[in-house]
C-alpha cells in the first residue's frame, strides 16, 4: 500500500449566492419529504445574509492556513477540498484526485465529535464518492475525533475570555457560560459509540469542562444546551434548547451569559443566525447581558493541530484504520423523521496531545 500522498478537507458546503439557496436546501433535504414552504422559511435565514453561507469561504481560509502550516513544518502534501452538499462536491474532488494520480489520502472532517451526522455520515459519503470515482479512486483515511485536543480547546478558551471581556464590567465575574452544540435525535446520540452510552453528549460535556477549566478554573458556572433542531416534534431530541435555557437562567437570577458554540469548528450560518440573531434576541428580551465566543476557525493553534493530526495519521502502521470502530455511530433514520417537516437545516460544518 503506498504512503499517503494527499490531504483532503471534507465539509458540509453551503450556498454562495441567492440563486443557490433553494437548490442547496433541496439537495440537503432530498428524500426527507420536507414541504416547500418549510424550505422557503429556512431560506430566509440565508437571504438575511445576502444568500451566502459563510462556510465555504471559511473552508478556503482554513485550507490556506493548513497549507501555510504544512509548509512551515516541512509537510509536503497536495491539498484538496470536497463538500457533502454543495460545490465543490466530494465526488468531483475524489474524481479529480484520482485523475491526479493520488493513491492514498488522509482526510480531516470539520466536525470534532462522535455521532451519525458528525462522523458516520461523512465516512459513508467518502465511500460513495470513491465508488463513483471508479477503480482508480484513492483510499481515504479519515482522522478521528479531536474534541479534547489543545488545538481545539485553547482557541475556544481564548475566545471565551474575550467574550467575557465584552460584557459590562460589573457582570463579568458572575457570568454563566452556556455551551451549545447541534441537537440531534436522542436515538442518534445514543448510537454514537458501541458500549459508550451517549458518547456525543459525553464528549461535548468533556470539551465544555476543559474550556471552562482554562478560562477561570471554577470561577464561572456552566451548562450544556442545544441549538438548530431540525426534526419533528414527535421525536425526542437532545434538550434543552438554548433559547429555552436562557429563559430558565434568567428566571433563576442570572444576569449575564456567554454562549460558547463548542459543537462547531467555524462561525457558519447556524452560529451566526441561531446564536447571533435568535439567541441574542432572546437574551435581550429577558434582560440578560449576552456575548458569544468565536469558534476556532483559522486560529493558528487549530491549523497546527490539523498538521499534527495528519502527521500522526501518516505514522500509523499500514492497515491501521481510523480510531472509530468499523460499526461506530450507525443510525437508521426512522420513517417519521424522514417524512415530517424539519426545522433548521444544519451546516456541518481527531499527534497532538490531548487536553
């Protein structure tokens, strides 16, 4: 088996103009029976930002940072990028890699946690892209989870400190940290790892603990909440919703909050709309001082973490696969989830020593 000869960034994708919004949403929800009026409602979130999702440009910026870090560290690999749901499509990218003679690539997915939507679905999409590219398609090895690595945790800690500094001085010390992640069906979360119970929630909880520890030890109370639910009310999803949680905090006497989107690697649409618009408006109506921490994005430590993870993956013995078991995070979407109206559509968007 040849050594790895390329790097592949795999992300979710998003529209880059008003004319792309509805085709993008139709592509994301294909086969799920989502009514057109529901998609039109979701589309308004994008139109409010000019019909442009930030996620593709953020991928370009991350690729530039990774290229620079590769070069500075003496790692020589051509860099490719493919999306699950919009251009550049993963299948087209894998075909291009095959045409360029790539035989074995290491892939970094812009999602740090275990679950069907953040792990298994990407693995399945990679295999579909390879099948579509034909017999010359390269082998693609996905880097595993990185939710507790310093290159992910430290940028969040720095941005959380900065967000605390943006609050009124008299409210900073008692501010409550609210960590958010994408809500998923409870059944999906429970399928996030064999014998691990609910690994998705456990990993999010650990990331929140590590970030809080670096921000101020035990100086700030913190909780975990969820956002961007995209499924029918008849199915149990992870709770509490972040806006509902803000209401409960206000009732309990909390005066200020910092929302930390620890479930995301970049400030894409779900962060900018669901938190910067909806959660911020909710906090304002409740009289809560509000600030939002930035995601890692292109932070130098995050880019360097990717380089270290790639080096670690390249150093594994031949035949060693990703750190996810072959059957991890499998989830069969129930009929009621496929066929009923959804809420917001998601954008989804681990060497290094662990934190």
